[in-house]
C-alpha cells in the first residue's frame, strides 16, 4: 500500500513531504470538530451570562449591539477553538520538517491529539464544576505521592476516566486512518487555503474588535475571554504593550461580570434540620452599610455606631465572605461560599436561616436604600419574604435613600405589635454611592468634587477620594444613630439581638497596587468589615481572633433555635465565640473568582485557570507555590453541598 500510494503521488508530482503535511493539516482540522463540540459548555456559559449585552461600562442591548456581541461571541469561539486544536500541529509540523515519515508522524499525531482532547475534556469538566480552568497547579497535583487523597476519586470514577481515555484514543486512531486513506489524496478537498483564509479573517475580526473595545474602556467583550481556556495568556503575546496579560485580567476578570456558577443539584442542608422555636424568642435587627471599611468604625467617623459598639461584642478581625455585594451578602445569609449562588437561584433554595424565621412566626421587614433585584436577591436571600420593596427607596438622591431607610425603620419599630418576634433588616447605601452628589454635610476636606475613577493611578491623591467617602460614612452613621435611638427608646435592647456589619470593604489604593473600590482583590481593604453584635445580657467585649460572615448563621441557629445539627450540615462557618478548630483560611468570593485568604498570603483562583498568589497587600510573591492541602480544602467546600 505504501509503495502504491507514494508511487501514485509521485506520478501526480506530489512529494512525500507534501503528503505528510496534508495529513497533518486535515487531521487537526478534523480535530477542530472535536474541540468545537467539547467546548460547547464554554460557549453556553458565555451566551447565558447576565453581562452578555450590558455591564457597568457599556450597554449593547439594542438590536445592532446584540448582533455585534453575538457575532463576536460565535466567531471568536470558532476561530479560537480551531487555534487550540491546531496548536499541537505546530509540534508535529516541526517533527515532519526533520523526518517526514509516516511511521513517525502518524502515531505521534495520534498521541499528541489524544492528549489535547483529554485535556480539553478535563478542563471543560473542571470549568463546569468550579468556573475556573485547568492549570499547572492541578496538573502538578497528579504527581503528588498522595494524589488519591488530593482528588478523592472513587474506583468507579477512576474506571470511567480510564474508559474515556481509551475511547478518545480509539476515536483518534479511527479519524487518522480516515484522513490518511480517504481524504488527503491530492485531487480531493483542495480547499485548505480557503479554510485558512476564513479562519484568519475570523481571528483578525475578533482580535481587533476586542482591542478596540478595551482601548475605549469597554469591558463588554473582554468579559467573555476568561471563559475560553488559555485565551488571555495566548492573546497577551499578540498585544504589543507591556503588562498586556495584567490589563486583560483586570478588564475581563475584575470588572463586575457575573458569570453563572455551577447549577448541580444541591443538598442544603445535608440532613434535615433539628431545631426548635425558643419559648421567648429574641427579635433580630440586622443593620448593614454597603461598602463599609472596617476602619470606618471609630468615633471620628461613626460616633453613633462606635458608642453602640462599646456596649456590644465587637469582632475586630472580621472578614466578609466576598469582596462585592453579591458574594458578601450571599455568604452572610446562606453561610455558604458564593460559588453556590447560581444553584440556589435556579433551584429556588432559600437560606436556612430565613426559612427558620418564617417557620417560627417572625414578622419579616426588609428595608433597602438600593434596589434588590439586580442581582436577584428577592429570589435568593429573601425568597418567600413578602412585601419587599424591590426598587428600594424612591428618587435618585442617595442621601434621601438612606433617610428613607431610617424613616421606614423607625416607623416599623414604633408601630408594630409587641407580642410577635420580628426580623428587621436595613441596608444603607451612602458609602457605596459616595461619588454621587452629596446632599448632606461634608466635614472631611479636602475632598474631590467630581469623581473620575476610570483614570485613577498610583500617582493620584487617594485622600481626596477617601475624604469624600468619609463624608458619606459620617452621614450614614447619623441615620443609623436615629434608628439606634429608636431601638433604645422603644425598649428593644431588652429582647433584641442587634447586628451591625457590611457586605464588603472599599479600597483607596491602600496597598499601592493601583486598586480602587472593591471586587478587585482579597486584601483587607476590600474584605475586612466591621462586625458588632449586641446580645441581651452579654457583657461587652472585643474579640481579636479571625472571624467571618459565615459565622453569623451558625451562631444564631445554635443559640437562638437550639439546632442540634453539626454546623457542617448547613454552613462552612463556626460559632462566633468558638475560637478553636477554625479553618486556616477564609474562602471569599468575587463576581468571577474565589480567593483563599491566609495570614501570610492571598491565593486567587482565576476564571482563566491561573492561580494568582500575592502577599496580604496584593503584591505578587515570586516563586510562590500553591499549598495543596489548602486548595483541596477550598475545592471541597465549594462542592460539599452538591
């Protein structure tokens, strides 16, 4: 057969080398079909994102805009997955240049292609589970002597993986045989150049459209790129600027995108709750302020709240479970990592804490200054709670929003019946909207008159923005002071638990890494928040050991409702006053990734698959290695309730 085939090609004027390269081209083109099919999960994630057509920086929700976004999504997906499929061909082509022989190129192509397909299979599965990609750290785990302990594979899973590997190899062998014997004869399918031109056109269209949007501070298209494996890492080499990969990461992974997390069937709680209604139930008053830094709670900035903290338990080293509103609130109410957000939303699962309040007859009153349907907190945190004001306070003035919140809270406290316990939740917005017009006193000066945050750099004076922020903090404290005064006047301190905290912090380039705001990293500037809890009969004290937002629900369920379940049945937290047996890290979420906060480092599991390790001030740690046991524990927590 060999002699016949090569003799026929020689008769046609086709060299053996050309024949080998035709095989390589057509074989990896056929593999592109595998890549398109196996990568459909990535495309589905892109197209189902809530930020597909609109973000904080851009709105392409009109028909023309949607057409542009969809064309980019589809063309970029097809051209990029084709590029991934052909990357192994570069290695095979190099081998063929030196030794253009079938006995070498044919089996090598099959082996390399099989490995690439298996890697894509593994990556797509990891992404569907955790929403980040396969990375060198996870691959290195396989070489760990205790790799079985790291991955916890069952015998059935190991067998299934082995069968999958065998199936991939058989399919690749079959496809190689078809390409060699049926396709690459010279007179058939002479369209290789046409396909290459079409691919190049699609790749250039995606490339320049993406660069155009990023250069105009538009992150709409760049939010899609971390969904595709290795995209940002490869694209960075094609952008002729310094620190291109960091630029892409900030535009694509830290600019307020909201991808769908896994939606596997949840088991929350792991076992039926064994709780009981208290004979004399305490009221629960939860007061929160959006974007409130931990260091805001001091007499100079928040005199009313600082005075109240002096008669309460104050947790001085308290971290939120997120660096943004959605993960911060989710971790507080559900006592779970924000990676469970999509599952609870899609499966209509309410927080156990809120479910028990309703079960035991609490009156529920939720008063927010801001709206609560984007993200849909009405369908998650407050599922089954009636009479929600979804749009928040009326009007556009944020100062009036907070005044409205106070007014409604005092109205509720002074007009309700005393024979039924209640849950009152207030959510103020002043510090979060500190850059909006301030219709209240501004004692902290100098303060920036008009915010211009998109152009901020390390050279900008952070104090101008920080003072404007403090003016909002001081104003909101005045509003909270009026509520606290009403609570005391009505006698609620005798029978009410009063909790004060925030969903996340707010950074003003504290660490000189050019981070401003929140949702950018997991430093204390963005995740450390005040936490104060007043419990009737408890002596005031200050707690210095590390606690987190996950700890509130276990504390209330055990002390208030005498729940007998192990805490792990419904929470990854601990009782607030339990100092021992705490995890060596806090698992915190963002809109797009998860972070492991340890005493000496921060580890971020990026959507793109990168594992970013920094010191506690977000400065990169050279040659830092991921801690296998820590990451294993974190991944376990992210999957415990599925």
